[in-house]
C-alpha cells in the first residue's frame, strides 16, 4: 500500500504540473485580451490646484473606463494637493514620464487621449501646485512634450480660457483637438468652489451616450456649453475643433 505521504506527493506533483501549465498560458491570455480590443491611453492633467481641475480629468477618465469600448490605460497627474493628493504632481517630469510610457506601449491601433483642465491665457496654461506660485505652460512647451506621440492617433482636449490658441502649435495630421474656448474667448465655471467647469460638465454628458462618434460628441458638448452659458448670462466661449487629415475616419466612427 502506498503511504499517505506518497499519495500527497502524487497529488502535489499533479497540482504543480497544472500550475506550471496555467502560468505558461497567462501571458498568452493577456496578450489575446489586449489584441481583442484597442487600448486608449488616457493622460489626464489637472494643472491647477483646485478641485474642479482634478474632477474634470478624473471623472472623464472614469467614464471612459466604464462606458467606452476601449481598454483604458489611465495615467493621471494633479496639482490639487489636499492631504498630499491622490495622484502624482502634474509637473514636467511626470508629464514626460506619461508621454514616454504611452509612446513605448501604444500599438498602431491604440489611441492616445490627452485631457488638460486649468486656467488659461493666450498661448499659455496656468500651472499651480498646491499653495505654490502660479507658473505658465506655453503652447510651444506642451507641443514639445507631446512630440514623441506624433505618430499615434491622438485626441487632445484642453479645458481653459483662450485654449483655442493652442491649436496652432498642437495640430498635426494624426491629431483631433477640442478646446473649451476660441483663441480670444474665456471659458467658464472655474470658480474655486465649483465641482466642474461648464466645459467639463458638458464633456461628461457628451461621452455618456453610447455608440457616438467624436463628431457627434463634440457637437453635443458645444450645444451643452452654449445652453449653460445662455442660462448663466455668460458670453459665448465657442469651443473649437481641429481634425487632422489622417484621423477623419476616427472622428466619424461610432467609437465611443
């Protein structure tokens, strides 16, 4: 009769063999899942140290992860720093790290989605970390930071006053750009106690309806922003869109 130890040893060897097979299959399963669905690398940058800035980028990222057909890879940085903050600081080092990660990992059918929320001036975005001094990030500097992603299909959304002025330096054949305002207009809703900017709230509404194209989503955002501005007696901010020649199919596909 075989001893209990031998029986246990036999069971152990059988279990170990199954485990080895399972471990060997894990990478295949993971890559198959990645190949089955396109990924969306979501770079969310809350550049200003107030809650609305963080809410705009975090909550849209959550909505895309929950509702879109893409496998979302979130990379979020925020300069809102209550009790140390939930996310890394949105400084140059963090932004460049996110860009390098997306450039290295994104495949030919993946999409990069860069979302920025802050105050703005013509050709400049405000950046303030916690209670620190407010500094500026120019359109030229942002373009330089995003340059390694030029070969990837990219959606860039900038929620800030005068953000239309950034289109000149950021546009490219593989880029779709949406800004919260015309180059010479303010956007609204960025008061210290607000949960979202008007544009940020309209974004969440626009991406909430399934099976829409970016053209349809952006049209809905513009209508929503205009309606909120009329109700609150603000002058029109007139959000702007720029669509590169090589991504017109992405702009019109019911991809979200």
